[in-house]
C-alpha cells in the first residue's frame, strides 16, 4: 500500500498583501553591478536631457529597457510588457527608481532620440517631427565608448582578432524593406572582438551583406585604433572577399582569414593544386583528416598576392539505374572545393614557432568563426535586439545600440562576478539559474533586502559572493571623462 502523500485542503483564501514579491531576485544584483560601473551616470552625461523638470533622465529609460529584456526575454511585443511590471513596487526598488515610465513614453523617447517624434501635422497633411538633433550620434558614441572600454577591461584575456558578419532581421514594419533573400526586414552589420560587440549598425533591408563592407571594416579598425586597442587579425565570410578589404588589411599589417568565393578564378586555382595532403583539422566537437592544399592567388585590384588554403571533397560519380557500368579507372573524379584566403605565412612543414602556419592551422582558425555566429544569436535573440519595437528605422537604431550595450555589460558581469564554469552561459541560462528566482523584497534605511525562499538557501551564498565582488571592483566609467566622437569614424549609407 502506497503512503498517503496528499495534503488536505478544505478551501482557498485569496487576499492582497503589503509584502513586495518579485520573481527575479537577481535583477537588482545585475543592476547593482551596472550601477557600480558608472554606466548609468555616463548615460546622463552623454545623452541629451529633457528641458522639462518633470521629464525622466536617460538612465531611467535605459534601466527600463534593461529590465524589460531581463524580466521578459521571450516577449513578442517588447515595449508593451513594460506596463506589466512598472506597477510593481518590488521591481521599482530593485531598479532604484520611484517611478517607471509607460511603454508609450519609452517609445516616444526612442523616436525623440532619433529626431523622428511626431509633434503634429501641417496643412498639407505632412508630419512635423522633432526631438534631439544629436540624439542618434550621442547614443552611437555611448555604444562605442562602452564597447571599447569593456574591451580595455578584458583585453588581457581577449585575442586581438576582429570578426565581421551581417545578419538579416526579418519583420513587417513600415521601415522594413525587401532584402536580397526576398523577405522584408532590416540588415544589421555586426563586428565582435571575442565576446564584446564592437559594431552594431542597422541599415534598411535593401542592402546586401557585402554592401560597402570595406568601409565598414575600416570603421571598426579606426575605432579600435583611436581607442588604443590593437587588432592584428581579421576574419569574415565570403562577403569580405573583396580587393579593398584585402588591400586595407595588408596596408595595416593585419592577418586576414576570409572565405573565398568559388568563382571561376578560385575554382581554377584550386583545380591546379598538385601538392594535396591529408591534415588533421581539430574542432571543439571532433578531429578529422581532410585533404588540404595551397595555391598563390591574386585579384584584379589587389596590391599583393595572397594564399588560398583549399579543402577538397570528392564527389562520387554515381549514375542512374539504366546507366552503363563503367570500370572505376574510366571515371574522372570530381571535387567540391572550400578555400580560405589569407596573407599568413603558410608552410607544409610543422610549425616551429617561427611565425609560419600549416594549412590545417589556417582552416582551424577560420572554422572558429562559428563562435561569431553564436555571439550574433546572443545579441539578436537573447537580448531582443532582433525584435525591433517601432516602425521607424532611427528609433530602432537607438534600441539596437541599447541592447548592444546590455550585451557587453552582461559579458563583463559574467567575467568579473561568476566562476569560470558559468562564464559561457547564454542569457537564457543566466536568467534561469541566477536571475529568475522568487523572493521578497524589503527596503529599510537605504538598504535593499532580498529574502529568498528556504529551498533556495544555496543561492544566498552565491548572491553574497557576487555582491562582494561588485563592491570590490573598480569603477569603469569615470565622471568627467572626455567624450570621443566615434560616430564620425563609422560608415553609414543612409
């Protein structure tokens, strides 16, 4: 006979309580970290402020959007969910705010920052727009200042390699245009140095991934140069296989790893390779032997020749059911080629530390570009940067910069406050394990007290350890620091 495991319940009693309850206890700790970095004070210093004494400061809107992402990471309508948590006193206390603006106010602020807020209509029916004329450039500067400062903080642990890629953000809003793949949306151009998002630019959807890519790459390198961050390597897919990009890397002394287009010239160069050999290519999942070869190559407008490290895969000649059975000796083998263009010094001898790289090392370096795809997912999917909230491209650019800032700040949060085993967590895992914890919040004598349930007692020590690290860290964004005009270095077509 099974034991009686039932609890007798005769009736339910539902009542409202004065206690402040929250389902995300880690929200206040994350905001405490960003506050101690000095980021919110930097926002009020860099961004334009309303002339009205009753208006909210820019940091209030930033905190509201950060809280929206952390409290509702899977929201289909981002701004509308603000009205769900703005009435919670516990959330307001964890954000350090007396009031949280409404969703409409946040949307108006995004348009105001982009100088696209509708103030009225003229007699002919056209709209009168207004806002902060330098709001977009100010937010752009804030993003690049945050990114370069975060890179300096983590520079000792980060390799000096720049990853560049483009990502299509599909949508049906007014600002979305038909893209190269036939769908409507907005094109984003992204650059990463390890986990830090350096470039986060939006263009209208009728632009291709390779649109003015040489100028965009040059903008990234110029930003790093102004910030004092040396970039020694560059990596990208076939969109960057252009003579201007290759020439710029050669002029700057940057080693590039670019996927080569399988055009007629590249295919002919790969087919003429004689010294094919089997090399072991290592990856994070498994190791495998591939047939690799090298060939010198150049393009019409390149100043210097470079190397093609090619991998070939044999395609079996298989006929139909009615095809004659030919001897294997009469079948001409056909191959499919994959090649990486590089100006690195390539040798077929094992590397002895003299600066030369073997073909498998070149392919392994390029294959690690898959990490950039994961970072794009972390930015576009996890932080809601891919869910653009308005129908105005300028306002969406403001929102995209804000989510890129949040991504970089969360990278710092994981690197400086968490153990090594948790630093590779994506935002959904971080929310599930550390942020989405029910608690009771009390505020007394300027002290915020978070009381966890007894079955979450283990997390009290984890939270206290994180708070100790936060209190002992040095401020990242200092008051009165000189602003750098990064927006003048960034290429933008629109």
